[in-house]
C-alpha cells in the first residue's frame, strides 16, 4: 500500500486540512500519515478560535520516524501556519524526499484576491520558494498572483492564465496547475502545465454557484489519492474537480453556513466507486 505524509493543521471543527485529507486519502486506499502543524478549535473563518502551535514538535516527530526507517511515497503540504514551518517543511522534503517521493504542494494562503488573515507578503514569498521544491503545485489564481507579483484579475482570458503558468514555472516546480480557472461562462476547472514536457492539462466542468470553506483541501486530497493510485494527470484532475463539484452540490441540499465546510462524508462512497 502506498503511504503519504500530509503536513497541515488540525482544525478540530469545521471541515478542512487534516480532517479532510485523512478521511479522503485513506478512503482512496492510501495510508495517510499526519504531521499536525497546529491544533485549532475551528478553522480561521470562525470567530475567537483557539490555536496551539506545534512547530516545536515537527522536528522531534520526524527525527523519530527517521530512526524507525520510515519512508513515504508522497508528501502533501497544505495550510502551514508560519515562516518557520515553511522552512521545516523544506527540511522534511530533503530528509524524506527523493526520486520515488511525490512532493505535492497546495500553497494555501489566499483566495478571491486576498491573503488569509494570518499571512502577509513575506509569507507568500516563502511559499513561492517552497513551491520550487515540488513535483506538483496547485495554487488558485490569487495564490499564484501573490507568489509571482502579478496583478489579480477577476475577469481574465486564456493569455492571462498562460502568463501566470509561465511565471509559476520559473519558481521551479515540475508541474504547475492553476485551480478555479474559468475559461467560459458557467464553467470552472484546472489549467496546468508540465514544465518538463510542455504538455498542458486542461479540464473544465460545470461551475456550481456556491462557495464553501475547505473545498481546496478536498480537491488537493483527491489529487494526492489519485496520483498515488497511478491515475494519469488528466484523470486525476478530472476526478478531483468532478468530486469537488459533486460534493458542493450535495452540500447545497442542507442549509449549513457556507463557511463551515462541505458534506464530503455523503459523497465518499461515490468517490470510492469511481476508482473501480
Ligand atoms: O482550508 C484551508 C485552511 C486550513 N486550515 C486553516 C484554515 C484554512 C483556510 O482558511 O483557516 C486553519
């Protein structure tokens, strides 16, 4: 069985980061080891959340794994809390990475043209340098703009996306895949580039007119699961985009607060079936 390590926070309530990655990737038949960067009472879209930073635990935990000869087929990073954690993630890539280990980075820090409250421009630049160590990065357009000093645009054309991809490739990642790219009215999806072969990866599905917290984590988790199961890049991104859209549609059936999270528990059986 393949084994991946995911490095991100535990938001105890409100579905995102580890509470999404662990169930989703495990359900896809891939062992999912966690390295929690912090424990929060909820994700940061709630008011008055508590945070216990775990930065000082990251090296001791990974040193122990090293002493046990632990290896990973993939390392997936999501929301990292601080500049120091980005530096530690780089060290972990060096210690546990290698030709047989897929480094998958979702540089979670911004959306809709704005950085999340915990982050600043310096953090964005550090995230850009982390991305340079990746096999695959999956920023949204906002994150890509912050990492490449590009003006964020709500309305854009394909040439804007191609320019962003070109700038992202210069960060050093082997495959750069933009998420939340809409190439025509009512559609959304991914637009990516394999910087080694020049191959484009484009998939568009119907846009569901709703926005929920944690959908990026759902998308990234399915990508990691799919790649570990040996799916092609196109099939992986199609599966992840379709599953995310399906899950948003499912969530719309319940009148939950949009910032809470999505009802992925209801759609997991379909995801498992799609892998048959
Ligand atoms: O879904 C990304 C995410 C993960 N973890 C925490 C967050 C967010 C997004 O805001 O606040 C704590």
